C-alpha cells in the first residue's frame, strides 16, 4: 500500500466516530436504530483503517523501524505565527510509529466490542423506557441516541490523541475526552440514592471533571514550557536526540525534568494516580460501557500513553534530576499498593475493578519512573484487553441481577453488591468463564494469561535495576510484588463472592445469562486477554523463549525510542539506552508465587466455604478497624473534604461572599451610590434654587417690566411723535446745559 494511501487512512481513523457524533446529534437523534448503526459503522471503519495502518508497520522490519520509527507522517498548515511574510505556520498532523501502531490495534478493537455490547446493555428492541436520566431496568434506554453520540465523540477524541504528531493536538483530544467523561459519567443525571455516602452520577461527573481539570491546568503549563524551550510541539522534532541536546544546553537537564513533571501531572489526573485518584471509583456511576471505555480503551489509558510518548524527555529529566524518578516511580508504586489494599474491602462489583484499574495504572507509571519503557507499554496494551473484558463482564452480571430484580419486583436490593450475589456460575455460565479468564489475566496467572507476561516484565525490570544498586527500583519491586499478591487475592474474592456457592438473594436466584450482543464481545476480548501476552515472551525465558525466539513486542515497540535513547546515551544525557534484560529466576519466582498465592488465599477465604446469605465478610473480624479503614478507602474523600472542600466552601461562602462580596465590594458600591445620590440631591437643589429659581426671577422681572411698559404702546402715531419730540427736547436741553456750565471741558481735561 502506498505511503499516500496510508497517510490518508491515518487522517480518517478518528474521522468516522467524530462525524458520527455530529450526524447523530443533528439528524438521527430521534431514530435510535439509525443512531447505533451509524456508531457501529463509524467505529468499525476506524477499526479496519487502524488495523490496516498498524499491520503495515507490524510487517515492517524492526531494524528499519529503529532507524526511522515514524513510518507514516503528514501535516497541514494550521495557524500562522511569527513573521507572516516568511510563511511560518504551526502545523497539525498525524504520525504513526510502533507505539502508535499497537495503540491502533488495541483502541479501535476494544471500543468496537464496547459499542456492540452497548446495544444489548441498553435493552435495544425491548419496550422503551419513559424515565429520563435514570436506569430503565428491563426497558430500552430512552436516551439511546444521546449515549451513542457521546460514545462516538469519546472514541474519536481518543483516536485523535493516538495519531497526533504534536502535543497540542494530543491535548485537544485529551480535553474532548474530559468533556465526554463528564457527560457519560453523569448520563443518569437524575439518579438519587438513599445512602448519604453514595455519590449520585451528576456529582460524580462534576468530581471527575474538576479533579482532572486541576491536573490539566498544570499540564498546560508544561505544554507552554515545552514550546518555549523546543520551539515546536512536534514529538519527532522536539524529542529527537538533537532537539533534546539543544534543549538541555539551553535550560539544563534539570529544567527538562521539571517540564516532564509538569506534563506528568496531566497523567496523574487522567490516569487517576495518587493524590488525584479519587474521581475514578465514583466514575462507576455511569453505565457499564462507559466504565469499560474509560478504564480500558480511552481516558485513563491516554495518561500513560502520553508519558510513553514523551519518554525521551522523561529519561533525560531523570538523569538530570533524580527527583523526577523518585516522584514518578514513587507515585506509581504507592498508588498500585494503596489501591490494591482498598479493593480487598469493596463490595460493589464495579468498584473493585475501579480500584484495580488505579492499581494497574500505578504499575505502568512506576515502570516509567524506573525507565522500563517497553514493560509499561506492554502492560498498557494487555491491561486494556482484560480490563475491558472484566468491566463488560461486570455489566453482564449486573444485567442478570437486574433481570432477577424485575422478576421478583425487588428494586431495593443493590444488584451491584457482591454480597447479594452468589451462585451465578450456573445462572450465567458464559459470563462466568469469560470473567474467570479476565480475572486470571488480572491476577497474572502464570504462562497462559497476558497479564502474567506484562506484569512479570515490570517486576523483572525493577529487580534488575534494584540489583544494580538502584534503591528506588528495589523498593518499587517489593511494593509492586505485594500489590500483585493483593490483586490476585481480591480478584479471587470477587469471583468467589459473585459466582460460587448458592444464591444469597432472590435477585441472584432468578438471574439469567445476558444476550448474544453482550456475550460475543466478552468471548472476543477473552481471546486477547490470553493471547496478547504471547507476543512479549522474552527470548531468555526457559523453554518458551527459545521455542518462539521472537520477543515481538519488545523489538517492535522498543524501535520507537531505541535509536533516540542510544544517541542520548552517547551524548551522556542518559545513563543507558534500551536494554534487553538477562533472565533472572528470582523475579519470575516471586511473580508466580504472589499470583498463585494470592489466588489460593482468596479461594481459601471465600471459595472453599462460600458465604451464606446474611454472613459478614470473613475479613471483617480479623482485620477489625483496619477493615473499616480500607472499606472507607483510606478516608481520602473525607480527608479532601476536610482540607480542601470545606475550607474552599468556607472561604467562598464566608470570606469571599460575606466579607469580600457583600462587605467590601457591595459596601464600596453602596457607599459610592449613597455619595453620588447625596451629591445629586444637592445639585438638584442648586438647580432648583439657583438655576431654575434665578432664571424664573429674571423672567418674572422682565414680564413685570413688560407689563408696565406695555401701556405706552398705544399704536397712535401722534402720541409717538409727541413723545419723541419731548425726548429730543430734553436731550437738547441737557446738552446746552452741559456745555454752558463747563462740564464738557472738565470731563475732557480729566480724560487727557
């Protein structure tokens, strides 16, 4: 296929979903069938074009890609700047390198499965619901078209972000996804809960939007700093060895580390890392397909993808400022462990997976913090497949439980609470087996699941660096190992509480398997939850490594930065380039032990003797207050309420409103108003007394004089002649008298 054709296809990959959004909003919003058909056509077209572009790189020799990683690139002039006469333009374009290619393989496929699943999830074809903004259990969603419109915009924004060749276009897709997450998390905007601790969807949407905006403002500062230093926002131009060398010479490697941290703050918000992780669990208030696309195909994946995209900058920043590695790696490892501890005490089937996502994203961020570029990218891809599978599986479970609720007319029992489930293995066998595959992949079940290979590579890299004297890497290794054990434990806990034993409520007793549109995507995703890891088996791995003899993922994705890192190493801007790790049995053994040990412990506590109806969680008694601490999510929400929200509300209501607004601003305005009013009052009196009164007095005097003199105006010529004669005679007499008595000479002498 020609290069020009591939460039055109790359431009068109996000175009389909974006166009579908506008078509649905403008033309088909009242036709539910046409709306979801448009959405399907759009995302499948993106899938086809994305896979064509991706496979064109998959079939390219990795040595050739290492020399020229950006295999497809095109740009258009977008905004003139600087000296217009010189034709300087800020360009917007697309670019595809190996990292982009694997994302184009994963994102459209996972999104397509979610779109297919959504039609069944929203009960298409059943009697239409009439309640807007709340779930219509057993009935077709009345806002069907609106849902697919925003899902199309969501998918188009993520695909735009993936193919963007510059930081600004990436940020455009980044922000559009923020808008879509707000709209879709709050999709059931009228839903309320009796539990005061529960977060209704509209508040969850605001929480997600505001929390991520905090991070995005800092990220925007990083983008401005990036442009100020590099003079471009294009990734391949700025993050080349030459571009980084010039930037390091201009501002220093330490300043580049600060730039990397500013951009990384966007990842902290988008990928829900501590301390901005609190929005993601509440994002479960949206429909389950929304949870799946946020946690797997888009949104949180975008945060990790962004720091993978700027990895050369991070690598230089780490070398110039060791605090960069400590902050990124430390936040990632702490988040992974902290979220895993919370997940073991959650009972909402989706909330367990939400904290699992936070934890797994922590793995990826920690890997970036210690320079494990390929391992982070590998886990990003495998995690997307099995986490999409798990979320859609949880939606299938909830769907089945809601059917049971409709059957027994019980709308008070929570269909998402695992304590109300049990025995669903017999009721929903297809959902059970696919969920089991996804759960084992999440737990890192050895050899056969994708999660094992990607998670093991992160642990192996951390152990390798820790053995070489990197204390931070060694600490991260043990923190992630403990988190992995907890992951396997809470995953088996979730499987046992949901599927094992006997039904603990009538809802579970009358649950049934979901329809084909919901089951087929689960089966398709389960294939990749197993097989995706086989493309990253190290050559040094016993038996399987030599048998396959091709760590495709490492060589392919590594080609994205391999040459750049090698050149930076020669320039002494980084300590080492991309490395192939030697085989070490210790991290492998630890990985296997924590996975199998966690699964076994979870089975021993929850699966061996499944809970009966009304029985408490077996962990509650032995953990005591610690269980309450974990169940309440380390009290992060309460802490933020205390140190951020309440002071903000107090400042806004008391200081800003009462003191500043009503006291100072309103007081000043009222003082000015009273002063102006007083001045106006006296000016009015002055006008009434002096101006109007004086004018009226003069007028009255003239009128009075006119009345007096009016009498001499008789109209008789004889009288006028007589009066004139008398006046002239009087004047003549005065002149003669004036001359005769010498007054004339006296006045003349006085004047001279």
